[in-house]
C-alpha cells in the first residue's frame, strides 16, 4: 500500500482513522509506504528563492 501526499492534508482525527484502516486491511507482515510533504516555513521559502537568483 502506498499513501503519497495524503495524510498531511487531513485533519489529525481523520489521519488517525485512515491509519487505523490501513492497519486493518494490511496482510500480516504487510507494509505501508507513507510519503509526507515536508513542512517548509515562509522564511525557508524566501531563502530558497534568494538562492535561485
């Protein structure tokens, strides 16, 4: 199972429900790959923009 850029867009309660469902439907020793977007502050974005020149 792959979850890409979804959990970090949910409310915490909904993310918990989703992860409980993932646990429920995974086979024994199954794996879930979860990709999250990194949290980037406004300052980090501005710093990155200054490097792009």
